[in-house]
C-alpha cells in the first residue's frame, strides 16, 4: 500500500529561490534512494483561519509563505529504508540548520497511510 511523508514549512519569501534550490537537491536525493515521487508546492490561496490553518500551523510571520510537500513511497517499510539512506547521504546530512533557508523548528511533518483513492 502506498505511503506518504507530508510536510508544511514557513519559508521567507526573500529566500524562496534558495529554498527551491535546496528542495531540488533533496528531491533528487530521495528519488535516487527509491522514493516514487517528491513534490513541493508554494501557497497561492491559503488564508489564516479562525481556529486553525496552514499559516497558523507554522506560525507564519510577515514576509513568509507556506510550502506544502509530500514524498511518496511503495510502503512504510520502504519509506523507513529510504529515509535512513537519505539521512546518511552526505548531500543531505551536511545541511546546517543555521544556514537553512527556512526555520526547521516550525516544520510540521509526518507519515500517512492511504485512506481513499478515487
């Protein structure tokens, strides 16, 4: 059964180009290690809610935008194997949180099993 890692991050608009460069590298690393798909999307129609929303989930600040993304795998077992390889890959493991183009502390992520496919 397919498995997906999803994540939401706040990215400063002035660093969006640097973030896209990092994302392309990350996507390449995940795909080389066996992920089926790697996608990232920048907010276009995402408004703050009264109780909850994408902007609120990442404590969006002025001058930032929301990025929503997912990585698709064949299964949770495959995801666990691939993520172990990605975390050990020098291209990814060398990323310094201090110089990352987004705040890693406000990143929301998790793994999801399939519920509905139409």
